[in-house]
């Protein structure tokens, strides 16, 4: 009876992205992991679903018998939520696109490679990490095709994990996360995710666009009945979105709650 009572209170859906766990410097990543765990503890009693919209890990590659070490407390907390009945959906980002079957098997999570469109209480949601969308960035779009190539993934898997993960870790030290580059809003006519969303609206209706990747949290009205929310990252902002059945709001986590 107690279990039924708890389940009846699971009426919220949470969205977060860009934790970049494992990014350089490592001690900052461990502190961030603790903040994320405290947030997961906060939501675990009323969450029906949890959408993690990409770049949860700064690098993730699943070998057939090996996964990157670390994140044990974070993964354990996700397992706890899964055991409580929270449905977890993981999106592949540009840093962790090499998710295959491990997290699906361990957490019963759904792994999403591109976009996912869902309807909640009559509202249509378009969810995507955000990488490779909109105009420009041709270099990354080309690299994305290579990184997602099964043949290239097979080749990378031939490397010993110490070498493969070591290369990725050294690369991570030069990323915008490691250097904490300041993000600024470019204006609606230059923000590529807003441009992409407006173009999509010409052919279909979407009530809410939810993206990660951009690292800058924002909530913008696109049309009378359409909004775009960028979830931001957890290095500087610790922001997330929550749907309570009626409203979608962008909120900031305060670990002192």
C-alpha cells in the first residue's frame, strides 16, 4: 500500500543535460557529481521520468567488456531511481555518443541517438541534445558522421582502453568546458537552435523545444504557443527543467535545499 501511495505522487518529469562528468580538472568533476546526486535525491520521490539530454559524461565509450571508470555514485543513484520506478531516458551527446547496451541493460534506460518527440497532457515536446542542428558548423557535422560510423567505432574499439580513453582524456583538457569559456546569448537571429526550431515550426507544431549542448540556459517564446528551453550546463549554472503536468519551467538547483 505504501508503494502505491508513493507512485501516485510521481507526477513530474525532469530534464537536464551537460553534466560533463569526468571533465578536466577531475576534482571539480567530483564536486559536481555530488551536487548532481543531491539533486537526484531531491527529485526521486516525485519524478515519474528523467530525461538526461546528452553530454552527461565528458567522454564515454563502451568496449564490449569495459566501460570508463568513475561515476560510481552517480550511476548508483540512477540505479536507485530506476529501482523506484522512474523511467530514465538518455540522449547521446557529442561527448558521450558511444553509448551502446551497458546503461540500457543496467538501468533499463532508453538510449536516444537523435531527437525524441513526446506528447504530455496534449502538449508536444521536441527533445534533442542539439549538436549538429541548425546552420553552419560544417566541420563538426562532418566529424559527427565519422564518430557515429559503425566502422570507425569498431576501429576505435580495437585500441586498448588505456590508450583509447587516454587519448579522449587528453583531448578533453582542451575543450570549452575545461577552459570554462564564457557563453553569451547571441540574439535570436544568430542562435542556431532557435533558427532550427523556427524553421521546423513552419512545417509542424511543437509546444516545447528542449535542447542541451549550447551550455547557456535560456527560455524563449518562439510563437504564441511555442517555446524553446535550453537546459544549460552544471559547471556554472546547475539548471534543469521540470514539467508538472501543466507547466514547463526552467529552474536552478541550489544544493542547500
